C-alpha cells in the first residue's frame, strides 16, 4: 500500500523562517519526502520564493514583491522577524533553490502565488526553470487560480498540476480535472472518506494542507491520502512511523 507523502510546508517552518534555506535544509534532514515552495515574480520578472504578496510580514521591508527588483529584494533580511539567529537569511530565487534541491532525492510542490496578483507569464517562466533543472518529473505545480492550472496544462499536459482549494463543491475532483488539474490539494477541513474515494476513483491524487495536529495527521494516513503539507515535518515523519 502506498504511504502518504509528507511535504514540508514552506520548509520546516515551525523551527526556521518560512521559505528560507535553513527551513528547507532542516526539512530535508527531517525525513520528509517533499518540500513546498511559494513562487512570485520580482519587478524585473525573476521568480522568487516568498508566500505573501507584500514583504512586510516575513522581511524587514515594506511594499509588494512585484515592486522590488531582484537586487533590492536580495538586500532584505528574511530571517530576523522569526529569530535573530536567522538574521543573515535572504529571499531565495527559484534558480538558487533548484540548484540546491536538484541533487536531493525528494519531490517538490511549487505553488504559483497567482490568486491575488496574476503575474504575467509566471507559468511559463517557472515551467522553463523546472525544465532547465530537470525537475519536471518530480514536481507538482499548484495554484488556487484555475487560470494558472489551465495555462500549465496547455504548456505541457504531462506536468503534474494541482488545484488548491478550501471551498466545498459538488464533484470537486471532476471540476479540477476539467480545468487541467491532475491532482487536488484541499484544506484539511474539506477532507472526508467520500472525497478521497471520489478522487481515487478517477486516479486523481489528493493531498491535504496544512496538517500540523496528530489527530489530522492520523485521519490523512488512515484515509490513505496521497500527501500532506505540514509545518512540522519532523513530527509528521515520527508519527507516520508509529502509525
Ligand atoms: O500548498 C499548500 C498550502 O501552501 C496552501 O496554502 O496559504 O500556505 O499558500 P497557503
């Protein structure tokens, strides 16, 4: 029986600043199967790894990612908000991340952050970066924005895509498939036996976010979900071993 894969959500983001190299290094040492990253574009259209559309929560800067050049963005401190131990952290470019990640034997989830700002051509830019680093066969590209899913599917129908949602909907899996998604990423509150069964009946993997509590981990493992996203990969790996 296939095990539920554990993806570190923004890295080991409970013990290091999210979406930074230390968070990803710690996650890679945790025994997690995969990492999750959030991608947006700078003003000069470089893909960078950051979750929010504005930089103020996770750096010492203010304003929007899309208004920073890469050079300006690289000067931001992306670690001190979490702890002074991480004051030397900077925002990673997708290319820097992929250079580090490629030799590891892990899988990857790239979330295209296009639900608030629709960065022009981000889908093709990210696709080309993944192709360049020979990462397409172990990456799933996800988004809350169905346009992004459809665009990726049109660029390359063989790439794994996932529709991200926190909203209940009749025949959710068929809706996602209709828009070019090959898998479904749902908020943990949406998870039930029926949804897993419906997804698996059309050979669609279902993964669940953000699963930090043992009770929810247990539910995901028991229902044979294909993956979970967690801020605490060390705990999830340990819990899965006992399960
Ligand atoms: O991809 C799973 C999860 O990251 C989606 O939610 O808000 O963290 O982007 P969010």
